[in-house]
C-alpha cells in the first residue's frame, strides 16, 4: 500500500508508486498526513481501474485551450508571445503525446539564443518553461492525451539570486521623485507608497475604487481580484488625478505618434492618455540615471516598500497582505530585514550590565 512520503523543499506530502507498468507520482497538495493518505488511496484506485483512452490534442489546440484561461491574467502579453514561440518551435500540428523530453530540451536550448545572437537570461527561458508546463498540466486536467508528463524541473536553468537595490528613504528618494516628470510623478509616488506591482497601478480604474471604504480592487498576479486598503496619502494622490478616461493614472503625450496598429489610435502631443509600461520604463530610466543608481529596477520600488513595512512592523502576515502575496513563502524572502532585530538581541545578551550570579547563590543552586 503506497504511503505519503516527504519531499525536500515542499511543505506537502507526495506519492510515488508503480501499477501495471505505469508510474504514478506527484504532490498530494496537503501537509495533513491523514488527508494525504486518502488522496493517495484514490490515486491507487484510479490506477487499478481499466485504462480509458483519452482524446488526442495538438500543441496548437492545447495552447489555444490554455489561452482561454491565461488571456484574462495581467501577464497575458508576455504569455502570448511565449505561446507563439512554443507552437512555432515545436510545431503546432504535433500531438502533445508525441512531444518528448528530448524535443523540449532542444527547443529551450534554442530559445536561449536571440535572433541577433545574444543570449537570453536563464530566468527568461525559465519563464517560458513555466508557461509550457502550465499548458501541459491544464490539458492533462482536461483529460486529453498528453503522453508522459515531461520533467519540467530538469528543464529549468540555474539562475543566480537577484540582488535588490532599495531606494533610500531620505534624500535619495526625494532626488529620484524630483527627476520624474511631473505628469507621471503621482503614479510613481503611488507605486512607492502602496508597494503594488507596476501592472496593478497601470490598470487601476475609477470603477475599481471604493472611496467610502478607502479600498480599491486590483487584479493581482495569478488573475484573482483582491481588495486593497488605501492610506490617506494614497487617497490624496488619487483625488488629485484628472478624470480624462477610465484609468486613474495618465500621462501627457510628449510628442505626437502615428500608430500602425488598428487597435491603437494616434497619440496627440499635449493630450493625456492612460499610463503604460513603456512610459514608466522610460521615465524610470531617466530618474535612476539622474540619481546615479543604474541597477535600480522599477520593481525595486515594490521591494523598497515591502522592506519598510516589515522593518517597521516585524509582521510577516501583515506584509503578505499588503503585497497581496498568495503564499507566505514569497513574503519570507523579505525576512532578512529582521536580522537587525536578531543582531540587537544578540548584542543585548552580551551586555556587561547583566548581573552576575553571586558565588554563594551559585553553590546553593
């Protein structure tokens, strides 16, 4: 009888057994051992049932099936081009059940090299592997024939840890914001105050606000809609934004642009339009150059706020909610800021002012 087994790095119980020449393995999705055993028993029951033929599906159809789900996510634009590269590289007409580990290894090895010969970052290729994995798993849950599930962990490339560059709370932050154009400065101030992701600030609409309750609804990473508290400073920024469209944050077009895309109208100089990722990147690049911190990323503004929240409260659960993390494990990466508290405690324990035990009392003890 298969039993729950632990797996290094996972909080959940796993299973791994063979029946009828087929291997069944994976996570039970729970850290409760009794519940994990029940899940494993069901897996075993399913394994002992007569094999049922699943319908075949091509990679093109599987990608389209995944698109129905992913197109509503904030990361869809990135996912869209990854799916296109996956279908083009492996062949859209190929059955998912025919795509083996070797083919995937070759595909992602080729994806490391850009058209101009430069190498993509390992983290960028890993993002493509994550999307491919999501396609396979979603198709598998829909009971299509995917053949053997690829070993996605074996495909991933090693990535060096990212070192954050935090924005100083005093003169450095003031200099950074002073270098930001006045028409988009409110969006950057809001980004710093809230700790929201860039896409959440960009997509914030007037209809998403519940001003009487001082909250706003945002679509966070993963697609869920989450209610977020607004501070008085954040409310003041919102109140001062001109209502020129459905989005809260806008920018003034600096130069007229003629768009070749049907879904994008021509931009006229001097008029306001919803702020975009490209506008924020351009403004951020100018600001970090002005303060001479070339490795400061726009996402580091979120890290800056997260670090300040945790440093001032010492509360991981509160920080998790403020950042709208789905898992506390994500928030734990900020726990290093509590090292100062631990260090202070260690220093205090070495204080010479701690009264020593008298020799007579020591003998009595």
